[in-house]
């Protein structure tokens, strides 16, 4: 579920075929015992959870009282940080890097033979969607042609548009569904666009604002999941009803083809196509939880549920094979968690419950499949091996799958980019903490590699080195972490050190080049650390599984173990150690604040989850009960309550002064978490710095200027706490 769900929420829609009607499922009644509640406990009514919280009014995302409070907090925090003599220089340096004209533009292949890119700079604050040729892209000064100017569009329409991407109809990719967000929200407006005329299509498809999934069926038909009737959304706030929408039809004329239940996370359409754009299979994915899903084949007289484990994700289609990643053991078939397998799609469609599967790849205990993509006839797999990247090209033949490695630089992070589809070409990126990103054109057929671009260095990396260490967690598990430190570091505990981690949703934290972090922190003598704690995907699904629900404390113990290891090695000390994390990582920051405040002198809490007793009722929180557990189930709430930062804030503790950031437009996590955290800290008598960006969505910034301001605020705070 996870990969497709995250992709679809990013409005990267799939493409098409014809659908048959699915008999609607019966919706679950609210607040009834969930099937996963194996203890048979009665659910606590949601209205009872946190009902005495004095800050419930902060959950009204743009309520007058909440907005007045947020603006007042900004009015107190910004003069402190922006009034620091170092702030202006830090902001100017960050903005110069973000707006640099010599940034390397990442590109994607389009079916019409062009390359496309979305670009933002000082002159194009909201950005332009543009195109060039491969020959031109190879040069130092590519000749770009604008397809769509978001700044001009916003001015013309008096709107606050943020470009969220384009989904184009293969094989030519000239008809596209443009996704636009008001201020950066997850809720988006979708409009049909013609790249040949560079105009929105008169009378074309328009999907009004909402959290929605969509895909092209053909040039005149879309398959759409959205809020068709008021309230017709899952408890997580996403679509569970799919309908076909024909060109020229009003929304109320769309035809229902699939219905999940409001207890699902989301229902999404997707289609497997061959390299020529032909639809090979039309499917619906019903997200039972964030990590569990059912997949239905929507062809023939009625839909057929595929015999796949709930924790598995379809990765693509190539050489007649549907490729699937196992995120749990499948003992009936002999497959293990982390395996990459494939099915002959024709056989699967003919006999969905009997089709044999073939092993493509079984990672070792310290490996994981990080990325999968396809060219015309090849399967390309990005691997992590002890959190370092590699890439393999797989071919399918009469004897199954064989592979050859792509000879890319070692000890780096490897990113698989856009593929050409018409042939075997794909873009690949290579990066590291001290190594600017290089851009390669690879041929999966010949294995030829050509470096075609290299990002300029944004800071002096010669003063630092990268090392990898391991800390021992509370249960004896070894937790790897990277340290980027000055070469001449004195091991006396005096190094200003910023520790970053995430630890959730199977997301791996891999080495990557950040010009802003390097300029604003490393070049000024700072040390930077990234912890690969459980809950992430560094070692595959099992590493994630080890930190779910009842095991959540292990994630936090891993983080504390890395913190203590840094102190034990005398790289730093509590006086000089600061931490940063966002979203799920913001929850990690809250737990660190309440459980081990003595370890840290600075905590940057970015767009956080914080009130874990009410999280399933706020924003998209209901979709994450598969990660954290369900607060409405007493036994699961008891686990959550032990680490819930909000209810565990207490008076009389030695909390460092924290810096909490959020965005009003964050309709995913919701700014109430950050607001309530700051309000309660203040009520308990603690100093707190709080900044709420009025735009920006879950990224906390809607354009490069806002990003530069946020980063300058963060590093000013960290300088004051750790370097002074």
C-alpha cells in the first residue's frame, strides 16, 4: 500500500484501460470494534479522547482565535531570531544557494522525445514548467522553452498556486493533468493542459479542490477518486469511491466503478502499461491500513481480488512480468519479507489464485530494495547495502531473472530517475554528504554510463570527513549512524553537533548533499549526524516493522543510544548537542524533549505530530493507525500514552528552549499539533520559540524565499544554542 499511496497522494497518477463495475462494499459503522482489535476490547468513543484539552480550539485550522494566536507567536519569535546579527547573512546565503542559476535542473523523459523540468528561482518564485532536448541539456546553457508559468498564472487568476506536478497521457505525454494547490495544501485542483499549444484545454477536464486520486483511462476518460458527496471520505480524509468521468460530463454524471469503505485509508486506481502505452491490466488498490492493501483486477465480468499478501506493493511491469515487493513473509509461496518477486501477468489474469511467482532478488540482512523502475525491456533495482547505494539491471528470460551491476561510484546514495520507455535509457543521480550530486545517463541495455551534469559545490567540503559508526540500543541491536565532522575535531565534547533522524513509515535516511546545511552549518565548524534508527527502511520492511505500534519505544531508544554514543565518543556533549526532525520526526523530537531532555540543548520540532491521543482525529491522522496504533483501543492507547509528548509535558523539568515550526496550510499533519505543544509549554512556564508559516503545506514552505527564511531561522536558533 505504502508506495502507491504516497505516490498517488503526490498526484503522480497512473494510466489507463477500461473498467467493469464493482459491487459496492458495505461501509463500516463508526466506532465499532475493528477487525484488527484481536483482544475484543470495546473502542473508546473518539469524542471522549482529549475532551478536556483546553486547546481544542487550535484544531480549527484557520479559525480566527487560532490564527490570532499564531500571528501573535510569530510576532514574539521572529524579532528574536531575525533580530540576531547573524540572521540576515544566513538567510542571504541560503537564498543564494536555492536561487542559484547554476543549479542543475533535474529532468524527466517525455513521450514526445523532449525533456521536462520544473524550475524556481528569484525571477520565478512560484516556478515554471519547461522543456528542452537531450542534446541541449548536455550543454552548459540549455535552451529552455516554457510550457507553463505558475507566477503568471497566479497573477492572472489572483490565486496562490503551488505547482504539485503533472500526470500526462502516454505514449506521447502531450495531454496532461496539471495539479495545483492553494498555498501548498494536500488538497489540489486538477486541470487538463495541452503541452503542444501550451494552454489549458477549453472545456477540458477540471477536478475542483480536494484530496483526490486520478488516472487517465483514455484521451476522453478519467478514473477519479474524490469526495463525490459531502462527507464521502474515509476517516483519514481520502477518497474511497472511484468513478469514471467522461469528457464533457459534470461531476454528478460520473459513473461509480469501485467502492471501498470509510474505514479504509484510501482507494486508488492504477494501470500497468507496456512501454508503448498499451494498458495491460487495470487495477484498484484498496488501502485497508497505511501499510496493508487489497488489489483488485478490474477486467472481465466482475473484479477479482489478487492473491497477494496485505503487505506487498506492485512496483511495475516489464517483459510481461508484474513485479511485486514483499513487505511481509509469504510462507505459502516460500517468499520472505524484503523479497522482490514477479508474476507472468498473462497467467495471473487467467488464474489469479494459481499463478506461480518467481524470485527476482532476496536481499541480505543488511540490504534492502530502495527503488524499482523499468525501461523498455529491463528492470532496474536500487539497493541499499548498509545504507550505501548500488544499482542492478535485471533481465527476464527462459531461465528467470539475471542481473548485471551498473558501475556507479561506490559509498554513495544512488537515485533512479526518469526512464525513456522507448528504449533502455534512464537518469541516475549519485550523491553524498560532502559530494555534490552528479547526474548520469545510463543505458540499461548496454550498461553504458555517461555523466552529463554535476552540481557545483556550495560549501568548502575539504574541512570535513564522513564516518559511519554504530550505537547499541537498549535491546542490544546495532544502530548505524553517519557523522560529518571537521577533520581537526578535538574529542573533548565541544563540537556543536546537529543530529537528525526520522524513524518511521519505512523511509530510509540516506546520505545526500545539502548545500544550505553545508554552508550554514558545516562550513561554520558544525558537525552533522544522521541516525538510521528503526522504523525506517534502511534494512527493508523488517527494520520498519521492528518499530511499529507496541514496539514504538524502540525507535526512541535507538535515537537516545546514538545521542549517548556521540557523547561517549566525546564528539559532543549535551551542552553542544542539538536535534532536528519533521513530521514523524517531529514526534521523535517531542519524545526526546519529554523523555531525555538532559541530552540536548537545542530541539528543532518541524511540522510535528505531538498530541498522540487525538492524532487520529486531526488532519490525515486516521491513516496512520497502522504505524502508531489506535488511541480508541484501550490497550493500544496505553502504549501510546507512555510516549505521547503532549500529555507527558510536565512542570519543573529541565527542558531546553525549543523551536517549533509549522504551516497553516498543512492539511496532512495539521498545525494544531505544533500550536498545542507550544501553548502547553508556555502554560507550564517554559520559554518556547514558535513560527507558523501562513502558506507552505506539509513542506512548511511554498516557495524558495519561504524555504530560505525557514532554514535561516533554524540555523540562527541552532547557532545561538550550540555555537555561542
